[in-house]
């Protein structure tokens, strides 16, 4: 690792992260690459210190729209290997993320991935995790750069590195998220070096920055997070939507327009070319800081692309959805979806809900309902309008009927949704409400499975068994000590077994 400035190390980290993100996302294609041997020695530096990822001897192609994994012999370099590999034998994009997390702590500490420790060797990953848990960040920082780091820059860097090393691959960030976090860390350091001087050579003590400096830092923070979406001009949206034509209206969402933008620059494009978008207008100003929408980044959340604030009108720009809502597909009289696809949808919903819960992003204005769950062309579930609820509504959307029919964003609400997916029709509670719905489920579980499930579905013996498993999971959702994370793992296991037994699955 170079004994250069902290900013130089950050730039190297950003360059490598961008390269790995390029491999993972495929840049507009349907295939990406899992490197499988990410380590510091495979990051080369040119004469300008620009980082270049090298050595693709173990790399594998993967589909970018799936949770792709590669079953193979365990290969790689000790110190960078994801511990999950030894239990599952699966290499995923999150395997590369773990290895890159080790690289980040190499950049910060100047140490190797494996540390000598008497007769045994200690991994840098575990040592760094322990230092973070014990709040001993000063022990991680390389002696060569101590006293030069701005504490907020260090904190942002350590947070993203720590997330990369999470034991659960699903909790690790994408490389796109890593790039944004490292850019923020660099911006914080650059701003500090322009506005303040260190008070000493060691430790993390500086002169107290002025209020103006603190305000400027806050603005930088917001701008960095805003880089994940775009601030559109009114003219850009006007051109993208062909002068706001083909609008549909919703009683609670405002006017919705379809448009087209370039996939890379997000500039307006001709109809039918580039990325299809939906533009929703609201004749009100947001109640919350709109830059918070940068936090809502997950494959099972409706993709937010940007916004425009024109006078008193707010325009929110999202990716256009090819399919319809889950409610549409559960209605009678239209094409139905097979059982395995319904379980796939349930997995996506649970993943999105778990992300919102674990990051404390749920708000009262959003309700877990079938018309707020939309499906893309491959029937991946996308949770809709959670961001609108956060920005514009502090009270719940008005719902018809009794309050007991309101489906909360908790484990009970997830169970009710699963029952609706299984039955193909709304799971309506009696006047006793949510507290007694476990009895309703228990009563339903005594019914023959074929009589309980949506009659439009054709179940074979294997499907019938999976339906029993799903109903057992729904019963667990009636308990207050059962968590969404547990339900998600069981759903994933059910779906995995169904895929293994299906020749043609979604």
C-alpha cells in the first residue's frame, strides 16, 4: 500500500470500486462478471496512480438480474475469502464485496490481509471488525497518515468497509453503494483540508471548525448522496414526456406520465428509446428532505431516478414498470400466475420489507398492500410509493372499511399478504381485527390445501407440499416473537426447493 496521503488512498479505493461495479452491473448488458479473486495485488496502479483491476483467471459470467451464484471448488486467496463460501460453496457478487472490504482496511491500515499472531495467523478482516466494535478506530489507521484524517471522512470510510465484511451477504452493500460512500468520504476530507488545519501530529484532534464550515459540510453530504439520482429541470421532463402527454390520474398519487431518458446521462430521449420512466406530479412541496431518497436503494424497491421542484409542484421520476401490480394479477378474470412465481414474488416482498425495517426507513404513510407491490417483466417484486409516503404524507392513505383491514408493515402484515398470495383473494379479517387473525389462519390450516389455495392454480404433489410449508410459515407470522428476517430465510428455502424441482422456473 502506498505511504501517500489519505486522499490518494481514497482515490485508489474509488477507482477500484468503480471497476468492480462495472464488472458486476454489466453496464447495460444482461451479464456481469464475478471476479472471485479480488485482492490488493490484483489492483494495479498506472503512472497517475489510477487503479486498474487485473487477473480474471477465476472470473465467472453471471446474470445481472438474478441473485446469481457459482457452485465450484473453493478457490481464491486466504484472508480475502468470504467465510460464507466454506458453508455454501457459492460465489456471488457479495463474495467480491467481502474481499473488497478487506482491501479497504488494507488501504486504511497499511497492513496485509493476514496478520502474524504467534503460532496462528489472524485475518485483517476479523481484527478490523473487532477494532470497530470496540471503537478503537485510531488503532486501525496507518501510522504514516495518522493526524491527517478528518474524523467524518474516517467514519464514512470505516462504516462502508465494515458493511462489506458483514457475515450475512444480503446485508452487504452493492459496489454502487460503495462508490457513493467513498466519494462522500473523499469530499469530506477535501472540504476539511480546505477549511481547517490539524492541531497536532497524532490522534484525531483538530481545531473546532466554524458554523459556516459545518453547514457547508452538511450541504456536501446531501450533494454526495444526491449523486445516486438526478435533479431534473422542468424542460427536461417536458421533453422526456412529449409535453406531458398520455397522463393517467390517481386519487392519491397525482398525475402520472410516461417518458423516456438516456440510460447513462438521464437526458431526455425520443419515445421508445433509452430508459422508460414514469413521472408523477404533486401540487405540494415535500415535508421531508428529498435527498433522503438516496437511502432507498434496493433491488426490491421501486427505482427512484430523480426529481424536479417547479414552483409549488413536485415531480418524482421513477423507472417505468413493465408489468402490473400484484393486485391486478390476483383479480379474477385475468391471466393468473403459477404458484412458484407467487412464491418468488413473496421472497422479493420480504427482502424489500426487511431492508426497510433494518434501515429504519418505514413510515406510517405506506401500507403493505397488493396494489403497492408491482412486478417487472420477470415478476420481480418492487415495493411502490414508499418514498412518496415519506416525503408527502404523515398520515395513512384513506382506506375503505374497518381499521382492522389495514395491513401494517410488520410480521403480521407480511403473514396476511402471504395468505392473500396463496388464496388469490383478499384475506379479510372479521370485526375482532388483527389480534385474532391467528385463529383465522389456524382454522384455514385445517382445510384441505387444494380447497384453500387459489383454484386457478394447478398444484402437483410437490406444489401441494410447498403450499403446506407456506401455510406453516404464515402461522408463524401470527406470533409476535417471529421476525421478518426469519420469515425471509424460510421463504427463500421454500423457493429454492421449488426451483430445484422445477424444469422451467421463473
